[in-house]
C-alpha cells in the first residue's frame, strides 16, 4: 500500500521564492521564473548510432539470422535514447518538485498549441506529456502544488502589466511598450505561466510584489548534462536553501 503523501502547504503561506513557473521552448528545454534555463538534452551521438544501425539493417537479408541480430541492435538504440531522455526528465521534474512548493507549467495537451510552430517540434521531440505526468506524480509525492495552465499567448503578454505585444517584436527580449518592463522573453513567459497558475488556484497576485522586483537579474543557461549528472540544474545551492539565507 502507498504511504500517505505529505500534506501540501496552504497556498496562502507559500512565498514567491517557493513558487516556480516553467516555460518550455525549442532553444532551451525549460526556462523558469528563477532565471534558470535548462538546455535540451544532446542525444546527437545516440541518434547517429541509431541511423548507422538502421542503415546496416537495410543491407541484411530480410528475416535472416544476421538481420534478426541487427534488428535487435536497432531496438537497443531506440531503447537507449528513450532511457536517457526519461532519466533526464525524471531528474529535472524531481528537482522542481523537491525544491518548490508550487509548480506551474503550460498545459500543452491543448490542441492549438500542438499546431503552433513554437511548440510543435519541441512537443514531439521532448515528450512533453511524459514530462508533465512525471511532474504531477512527483509533486504529489513531495507535497507540492502542481498546476497546468492555458498556454495561449504566454510569450505575447507582459507579465508586469498584461499588455499584449506581437511576439515578433520581442525577439529574444521582452520589452513592453505599455509599462517599459524588460525581461528575457522566455522569463516573461514563465512569469505569465506562474501568474496564470496562481489565478487558477485562486491565489491573488499581490499588487505589492510586482513581477519586476521578483525577477532574477540574469539568466543562467544550464546544460542538460548537469541535470543528468547531479540531479539539479543548480551550480551552487538550491533556491530554497538560498532564500532561507537571505
Ligand atoms: Zn507591460
């Protein structure tokens, strides 16, 4: 029988430091509201190997014993890629569930998002639904609130004032014509995801703590390798430990 999961902290008691919104993009795997941008997992070697083995298979006589041996190698390659990707996603989702009390992500099962150029490639290659399923499970295990939000227009809206701008103008940096708020585009999107999560959970976003003051000063690009090797994208202490010191 399962042990009882820990009780989630009351939503009203969760500090901004203990909440995180995560945006997923093509260039970076995950960009969060603390300025951490975890890069996509590099599986180029594994893919090249798979291609090589598939090519060899095509040269074998169909259903011969050599063909069967080679077919198994191809299956192994597929399995290796799947295992490495899952390992990475397990570690990344475990990190967020462990270090935060509230995690907000986009609900990419929304059909229109699957068709958008921004997310289609990524959704297919990175198995986003596997990731969110892991997230949901791990958050439950850690007593962390987990919320999925409407992904529409998260990069177009200003997290500070709500004004919508055409994505094209922002390029990599969000600069709001309405209020002058400047942020990394993905960081701004991550904030919108967190704010939507809070409103979905009916947690009021306090006017006294504007997004600007809560934003990290820079973005730290983190290779996926670090998550795989250490189980965390952090170079130093995790955000929770850091916030306790401050
Ligand atoms: Zn604005």
